[in-house]
């Protein structure tokens, strides 16, 4: 009996496997794989003449391109472009653009970087001081430790040093791979604390934990002076909710200490044209800031900032399109634990959002996320382990 089905192939490894199953000659498998993956790229703010050249070149390779209808008669100076084609067609387009000069050659190089990502994937490890985490093997769990009196979820519960240290050790026993320590609440409407107060909250805990635990310690701060003191006390990662774009000294502090960094998207009173595009643009700028300061790609993690400067619909759209962040080639962290996005949908208080958190964690891992930042470590470690068994080799 004949059996017909649709295959969903989004990477070369899967394509190779499916073609190999058919019994195709090994010499032709990769050539066919390049034709089996269809990719749509969005290029923003191109000059009209560049867009028209790109369209003609892509059409000439058998692909397709969409541009603003006013770009045909040059009544618009700029336009976004959607390129649509197989990997094989993109390879031929890249070759042709490489023969050009100026901006078209640069565009070709940018397209090549994105297409190469489908073949090579993201960086294969994350480094932070003397720690190294292999990327892609499993999902890493970051346990949240707020040593603040006003955190939205557990404010005041661990402001005592001894309680904080015990909580960190309990999270490690439950499966935490990283402990993230925050001394200033970033919840909506929070009151900013000065650097001295923040240092006094986080450094004593970090100082003790750095001598008693073996997992990396992250400090959740946007202040360079706090990050510096935390790293001197034994922290390994700086988790900056402003993505190195608030304190100009932050990137240099991290670079000088050889630490890792989590750069998160954030914005105040933003009007988004395209939420996921705007997030990627912000994160790309942050990556460039890190690189210019000497921070290596292998020490950078990105975070789209769920709940920061975004409404419910924008948060949901980011969750649906998380896989688009993979084009930045950096490991992705997601922090949805107990957040208002979950509370608004399920109409539940903070303490009853574990199932909603589990749903977001599962989707995030399936969309390419490698690290999850959570309060409920034991439960989410189990969710991650189950999800990993379904989607990772």
C-alpha cells in the first residue's frame, strides 16, 4: 500500500538522514540536501536599487524575492526584501554577490553567515572564567536566587546570607547548572537601589558560594561597578538586563575578568515596528559592543527579554518566533519563570504558575533555546530532560 506524507526538514543533518534512508548514492546526498531546505530571509532597509538587483539575481537562480511595489519604479528610496529559495540557490546568489563591490558584496557576506549557520550551527561551547559548557548536548538550568526585599516572586525570602547560601545549594541538588544572584529587583515598577547597597547584598553571598560550590555563578546586574565587585568575589557570568547598552563600562569589566555575559533585550517606552526584528537588531548591537571590548563569541549568551518593555501579545510573538534568534549563532537563554505573561493567560497568582512555566520551557527548548532561567528548579529540570530526549540526539 502506498503511503504519502509531508516531511518537515529545517537543517542539513535531517535532510542528509532522510535522503540516506531512500538509498541514494552517498556522493549525491549533500547535493540533494542543499536543494531540500527552503529558507526565507528578511533584509531590512535596503536601497531600492540594491533590492531590485537582489530580486533579479534571485529570480535568475530559480528562487523568488518580494519587495515593496513602489520599489519597481523607484518611488520609494528604501524597501525591505524577502528572499525565498533553497540553500543551493542561496549558494549561487552568494557567489554572484561576492563578485560585486560595496554594499552588495557586504550583503552577500551577511547572507553567507546566515546560511552557514544552518550547516554549522551555533558556537559549540560557552566559556566563563574557568568554566566551559558544551552547547547543544542538553538544556542548562539557571536557578534564580534573589537576595532582594522586593522581587516579584520571592522578595525577602533569601535576603539573609545564610538562607541564600542554603537556597543555592538546594537548587544545585535539584539540578541547577548555574546560580544567578540578583541584588536589585527588575520587576515592573521596581525602585532602583544604589551600587553600594546592591554590592552589599550580592557580594557576601557570592564570596561564600564561590568557595563551596562548583557550578558557575552569575550576577544579575546592569551596573559595571557591581559586576566588577561580584567577579572579584568569585562570580563567573554577568547577566545584564540592558545588554551592555546602559553602563558603558560594563563590557570592559567583563572582558578584563575573562567572564561570560548574558545580554538581554530591554527597552523603555519602545514602539516596535517588528518585535522580533527589533529584538534581533538590539542583540546584534550588543554582540558588537561585546566584541569591540574583547569579549569572545564563546563567552556570549543572548536573551530576548520576555516581560521587559513588552506587552502580552509581543511576548507571545517572541515565544512563537524564538527560532529566529538562532540566526545570531549564540546560545539562547529564556526567562519566563512565573512571569505575568503566564499569570495573565491562566489568571493565576505568582505561586501557581509552574505548569504555565513548564509550557513555555518546553516550547523554548523545541525552538532552539539552550538555557532556561527558573525559580522551580526541580520541576523544570524534569521538563527540560524530557523535552531534550524528544528533540536532541
